[in-house]
C-alpha cells in the first residue's frame, strides 16, 4: 500500500473528516517497529535533498496545516533536522505583520517560496487566509471565497516554474488534542507551548473542520495535492509523511549534475603538479 495514493485527496473530492480515522496505523503495530522504516525514509529524503541542491533545477514546497497540537512542529523536528541547512528552510506563518497585511494575501507566501534546488517548509501557510480568516470573520465572505481559485492559480504558477508542492493536513481527534494540551500543562518542558487561544480555538473545532473540508475539496490538484494524514500516533504521522516526501522526490529522477570540466586534465595539470611540488618542499625542509 502506498500512502501517496491512499491519503491523497482527489481533485474535487468531498472529504468527510469524521469518516477518516485519526488513529489509523495500517499494518504497522508500534513505534518501535516503525522506527527503522522512518529512518530509512528520512535517509532517502536527505540523499534526495543533496541531489536537489546539487542540480539546482527544481524545488520542493511542503505545506503543513492542522488544528493546534496536531504535530506540525514535531514533523519538522523529526523529519527535516538531518538535512543540510544550506538548501532547506522553514517559514512560520503568524498573524500577518503590518507590512504583510498591507499587501495581497499571497505576497508573504510568494516571498518565501523555494528557489531552485531548495526545500521550503511552510509551517501554516497561505491557507490560513481561508481558515482562521474565515472562522473568525477577519474578512468578508465575498473576499475569502475568491481565494481558493487565486490559491490554485498561484500554485499552478509555482509548479510551472519547477516547484513540486505537497500539502499535508495532520488529522487528530478532539480527544487527542485535549490530551496534548494537558501534557503541555503538566510537563514543564512543554509549558511554553500552551496559550489561552488554544482552548478558545478548540471551541471553534466544528467551524475549522468545515473550513478544512472546503480547502481539501477546492484546492487539491494534480500539481499540488493535499494528503490527509492520520496523526493521533506521532510515529505513524512521521512514517506516512516521510514516505510521501521521499517517493515524490524519487519520482523526479534526480541525478548528480554532469561536470563541466575535464577531470583528467585538471588532475594532470593542477593536482598532480601540486602534489609533486608539495613533495619537493617537504624534501627541501628536511634537508
Ligand atoms: P502558532 O502556529 O501557534 O505559532 O500560531 C500562529 C497563529 O497565527 C495562529 O493562531 C494562526 O491562526 C495565526 N495566523 C496565521 N496566519 C494568519 C492570517 N493570515 N490571519 C490571521 N491569523 C493568522
Ligand atoms: Mg499554537
């Protein structure tokens, strides 16, 4: 079974999130058993990132969206920390700054899209402009409702320019969210993560689900698919996402770029000569 096939939302498909089990783990029994598989996928991702950077032809944009405490930060820490920082970056979408708010809603997203050879992770994204904005009435419906088509056009433009786009919705249950908030309250190391808004946003759960279902239906496209990832089990979430990313990069068929110089000539002309000279200096210093 390929998670890339199974968790993808088909273009135009109506997703009923309550029908998708957030505790799904497939044939995998435990974190312990899944761990070596996750590590294999992560190693593939690291190798493919090296090739992506070396060829500097295409790029990858990973979008992470979810309700609070669903594990966006965990995905970034667990799956991307082995990558070469030269060529990878994360952009966190917060409440827009004054400058950001003074522009169109896609401006800040566009500023941070990957250049050729790069991988960029959006921790939240331009989708907040049809999620939090819709749920909190931060813009009129006549404004946010036009954004789905604008987003599809924007992503099509990025894709035509060589950017692969993968969008992940981390799907957790309401009970799991509450359990994670409690952990944040109880564990001093996690205290900093809890905020008032976590609990007030939780009350808007049904509205967020409705907004997410519209996002999934209207913006999953062939060139920028959404994946609904069962995320109650952190290890399964990591397993599925790492597999989908590694398989997608694999498909590009990245190869080390050809060299533009004659290796033999360089070896003869410079390297061997330098070596000879170094030996002479060494000999002279000992004499
Ligand atoms: P966090 O991800 O916990 O750091 O929180 C970032 C906050 O910024 C979340 O509450 C988001 O909903 C909010 N946010 C992100 N983008 C927007 C936006 N375009 N308009 C309003 N709030 C936003
Ligand atoms: Mg938060």
